[in-house]
């Protein structure tokens, strides 16, 4: 499986802290309604999928250290970026 990483406008989404070890917060502008997040390892394997909570925070302490690709999906919008877990 190969992931296509779409370019995003930095004003649309901020992820912090990055690198992270326990939790990640997604600061997303202009998004309402149900939003899902998928996280993939560098080999393209999906390692997490969940609805993004209202507080826009997810726990990642169960994932091993490494570089991951996230994809946020809301209606027909997709935002893709990179996170580092240490």
C-alpha cells in the first residue's frame, strides 16, 4: 500500500506537540461535524483509526517510536501530515 501525501496549507492545521510521546492535539480551522483520523506507519500500514474527539486530542502512547503519517477526513476534505512519536 502506498500513501499519497497531499500538500496542506499550514494555516489549516497545527499539530502539537510534535514530536510527542503521550497525546497529540490537532488544531484545525474551518472544520465542523464528524471528523475521523487515520494514522499510518512509514510502511503505509494503518495503525490507528478513530473519530477525532471534540477536544481534538488523541492518545498515541500505545504506538512505538517513529515517524507516522496522519490523515484527517471530514466530509470530502482530507488533510495529511507527519507526526513523530518518541
